[in-house]
């Protein structure tokens, strides 16, 4: 039972308002119909009783007034005729009984003859006195409604009584016949009322969205709480422009009274703009309007629904403080944007002067109307600024909205007086604000006449910001204002400081770069060949161009031409990875190493192998600490040209392949195998030997000449090959043609280019003899060599050459194996070469007094200007050189 009750309560709690009202209305209608039916039935019964009383009274009165009855009662004669008359009257009037009795109540007539002569049951006292009696009482026939009327004789004397009545059962039967009609009518009324109630409930259900009382109560409470607690004003306006609702915040924001609901918007005393917006009903979002000293953000939406009354809702937010804050935020955002743009536009190059110009150009007109930048001369030279120096600065940048401002020009050396803002800012490292220049509070001490001209020009305010970097003041930047009527404010100091700080950092970077680049260029040029050595094997032209300042910096590109024994020459070009002092210093070490290795007269592949070992050691040294950068690699191309054999032997370590240009103008790549870059270690190199006609050109270059971000490197090599493919041009012309065709406007890397035009030493300048392994053959060789020298006009060198030949050929015969050969070359020097099949090199030593030998090579070293040994695939060659008075 408890569970059932809980379910009923739950059902009652969850039913909608429409459902509960429907049920309540049904109950009320049922009660009303039931009450009406009962009332009708009771009324019908009452009417039946009243009718019975009236009929009984009327019948009794009629009988009492009948003459025959009056005569019979007066004479005291009761007869069957009176009984018969009473019966007929009863039947005609549909009464249940008509009784005629004596004044004392003795019956004369009765429907039941047995009751005649007996005493009447009922009240007759009033009738005996001449009145009438009407009552409901129980007689011989049961309960009945009856009336008693006197029968009067002459003189009004009561001579008898007449009673007529109807039984209660008969009266109830009359009213009972009305029950079906009453019940039918009540049923119809109940059905009609229930149907109407259902229709009303359905409409109410639609209007209340099927919500229950608790839900509607909560909704109202929440609605009321929200309206009072929300920090936004809420207004509801009907389609006729009347205010339906305004919450507390709306009344506060619009200064409305408490009794505004239902009043027209036009009577509220609102600002014109707010009134127009509320009356328009147009849809808007966060439209800002001014109401008094407030700025309100208004959002408005229509409330019209298919079944709704229409109108619109407006929400109000106070944005006064937000607008002020937004204004400040906007200023901050503008300044942040200014600083962001400054970071992009100031310091785009590593040039001190250009950085100062960028600061001046950027700040005008976004921050100032004129900007001047003054730097210490030491900074312009790339040196450290003098921390104890006075404010003697050189103007490096001036920019403004007009060109005729009376400011010091660019290039002027200005000695700022101690009282000036520039001197104060330079000495203290703090930003100085001069808000009211026309007041002349001391800033004019530098040049009073120029100061008056500045003020006359309209300049009224300035900020002096020191260019401070790494604790040193590099100079000052002065921001001048003229066109803008508002003076600089203390809030502008931070922005000026930020701009100056960015410019100072970029200026210091440019200064340090200038210093390092100057040192690197100086070092690089000191390490590169100042003049090419004299030799007759090739005609050489070259070009060397460092990278553009600020783009790549000085790199490690290098080249050299090294004369070798036997009138040969080595042409070498290389590139050290990286830029700056380290790359330049490493380039010098590699160039020195190539010179040293070339004195050993090593073949190109073996020389590159030794060079690779050296670079590996340099890398290992760089890994030792102290921040020394590690060399990640270097490239090199080494070529040896022999003008006697016209053979060119080449090997390369990661470098670009050379281009060979034949006398007929054909240019091609010789196909030199690509070896690994220097520094990788453990990998072999291969040489390529090419026979070149006299007048051919060997072109060696670095990647700075052909690299282009828009093209592949192979395309660059092909472009260079086409530029070199021409007939009849000198090496200088070929260099110039290559630079004109390939060199970018601003090289990002060093460019090195060497063009070597080959020569040939013909048979008139060389002589060769095979020498048998017989000591007696030495004399014949000396004689042949003497005759050849006479043909060449070298009689003075004959004696020395005979001595050298005697020692070298004798040593070859005694200590080496065959075949033995002698070659003389008439070049800039007289070259004597003795070859044999041994790989053992003789060593110069000092012989003691008792030694029988060991003095021959010593004598050779004393008489020859140069001598040495080189190894070949068939043995070795010992060579000597004797200087000549004239060239061949």
C-alpha cells in the first residue's frame, strides 16, 4: 500500500499542470453535475409533495363546498350515496382517499368500508375551528399527504370535516419518473463539460510545454534569480513598444525607476540612440551605444514565435572599463606590432651604417617625425667602443618627414656638450626625455642658433636613447617630434628604449662581423699567393672574390700554382667548409701542407691522401675543447702538368671536376673520379692522366662560381662550360668571360677561378740518353751533355753539369738497378735528371776524414742550386737545377 501511495504521489508530482488542471476540472464538473442532479431530484420530490398538498387541499375544499355533502352532513344522514360520491370524487381527482367525517372526526366515508365509523387518524383541530390542515402523516393507507377542510352550515358553523390525500408512495412515484431525465441531462452536461475541459487542458498543455507545477515553480524561481543576479541588463519590449520587463541591472545601467513595466519606451527618458535601437526591434550583436557616461554593448533578438505574442529581448553590458582597457590593449598591441616589425626590418644586413639607416627609416613616421643616429668612430671601424670616451660621435643616419630640417648632416663629427641630452644619454646609458623643447631647458647648449632653427621648424619634443650593447654604449639615437602635436610622454620611453636596444644589438653584431670579416679578409689575403711563381709550363690567370659582407662572410676558398722539378707545375684549388676566421686559418694550413707535400713530388692521389690525414688530425685537435669548432670537411683538386710529355695528372677530393678547353674551343669534363672530401679518412683517391695539346686550358674553380639556388649545380657547370667554349681567348679573357657569365650580383660564397694555358717544351729544349750499367759509360754521357750545352749556349754551366752527372750516374751504376737514363731540360733553369730502377733514395751525409766515399752527393748539393728525388712507377729520379743567367 505504501508503495502504491508513493507511486500515486510520484504520479501526481510528475503530471503536467495541464493534466492536473484537467483532472481537477473533471472532478469539479462531476461534483457540480452530481449536485445539480441531486438538487433536481430533491426539487422534483419537493414539487411533487407541494403539488400533492395543493391537489389534496383543492379536492377537500371542493367536496366540502358540495351542497349535497353539506346537506348530508348537516342532516346527520350518512348513506351509501355519500360513500358513492366520495369514491367517484377520489377516482376523478386521482386521489388515494376522500374521507367525510363528523366534526369530531368520525368517518362517514373511506376507501376501506371497514374504517367507516372509526376515528380519523391525523390532526383536525385547526379544521374544527374553521381553518384548514395540510400535513404528511401516516394513516390507515400508510404515509400520505393530506388536507382537512371544514364543512360549514348556515351561520358558518362547522358541521363536518372533509379530508383528501395522496399516499407518499404515489408522490415518490411521480418524482421517480423524473430521475432518468435528470440523470440523462446530467450525463450530457458531464460529457460536454469533460470535452470542454479536455480542450482547455490541451491548449494549456501547449502553452505550458507540458511542464509540471514543480518544474514551473523551479523555472520561475530560476528565472527570477537569474534576472536579479545576472550582471547583464535584460529588457523585454512588446510589439507596441512597451517595456514588459527590466531586471535590476538594466534599471541600473539605464537609470530606470522600479515601476517602468508596461510603460512605453518613449516615456522612459532614455538616450536617443538607445531609444531608437529598442524601438527598432532590429537584430544586432554587441552594438556599442553611449548612455550617459557609460558605453553599453547591446544585443537584441526578436522573441516572435508561431504561437507567441511577439516582441524582442535586449541584453545590455557595461563596456566602459572594457573599452578603456581595450584602448590601452590596442595601444600595447600597436607597440608590440611596432616592435615585431622592427625586429624584421632593423638589422637585415651586417653593415653598421645600413643598420642605423634602417632604424631611422623604420621609426619615421610610425614613432617619430625625425630620427638621427650618431655612433662612435670606433664602432664604424669595427672596434670596441671606448668606454671612457667623451660624447664625440659621428652622424651616420638622418631621416624625417621633410628633408629641410636643420639637423646635423650625415658624416658630421659632433662633440656633444655635457649639458645636452645626447651627452647625458651617452655617458649614463639612460634614456633622456625632453618634452618641451621650446622652453629651452638646456638642450640648446650644443648650438643655440641651430636650436632656435629646430624650434622654428616645428620640432617640439625629443627622446635620446643610448645604443647599449653588452654593457657598452655604441652611440645614441634621437627621436624628434614635430608634426604630431602631442609631445613624447614617459610611456614612450620604453618603446624608444626597445627600438634602440634592437638597433644596438644589430649594430653590435654588424660591428663584430665587420671586425671579424676584416681580420678574416686580411688573414686570407695574406695566406693566398700575392704573385704567382715564375714557370714556363703554363700561362695562368686567376680570380678570387670573397663573399659579400653579411651574406656568407669570408670563406675558405684558396688556390695555388706550385713549380715542380722537371719543369712541371702543380695547379691546386680547394675549399674549406664554413666561413670566418677559422675557415681562413684552416685554408692557410692546407695551403702550407700542399706546398710541403709537393716538395716530396708526390703524385696527386697520394698527396690528397696525406692531406686527408692532416685534415683528420685537425678535426681531432678541434675536438679537444675550448670551444674550437670542428672542421667538418674540405675539398681539393690537385693537377700536375708536365710540359715535356704534355701529360696532366689530376685527382680530386670532393671537389668539382675541372673543365678542359682545347685549342679548337671544345670544352668538356675530363672525368676525374670523385674522391671523398678531406677529413673523412680511410678512403682512397684515384688519379686521371690526360694528354693535352699545347694551348689547351685547364679550368679549376670553386662552387661559389656556379652555385645558384634557382638552378641545379649540374646546370651551373654546364653554363660555365658553354661560357668557356671559345677559340682564341687568352687565360685572362677566359677568366673574365666566366666571371661575367656566372658571377651573381652578391656572391654568398667565396669565388676562386684559375685558368692554366699549357705550353710544351719541344726536343730543342730537351735531351735524353740511355746509360748502360757500365762505369765506362759515364765519360760518354758527360761528353754528350757538354755538346748539348754548347748548342744551348751554356758553356759556363758545362763544368758544373759534368761534375753533377759524373756523381749521379756513377751512383746509379754502383748502387741502383737499370735501366738508367739521363735527361736534360733547358727551361728557366738547367735541369738534369738521372733515373734508375731502384726505389732507394740517396741520403746526404757528412763523410769523416777516413771515409772513402759519401762525398759525391755532398758535392752535388754544393754545386746545384736545388736537388731532390722523386719516385716513379719504374723507380726513382734524382734531379738537380742550375740557375741560368737568361731564360731560354
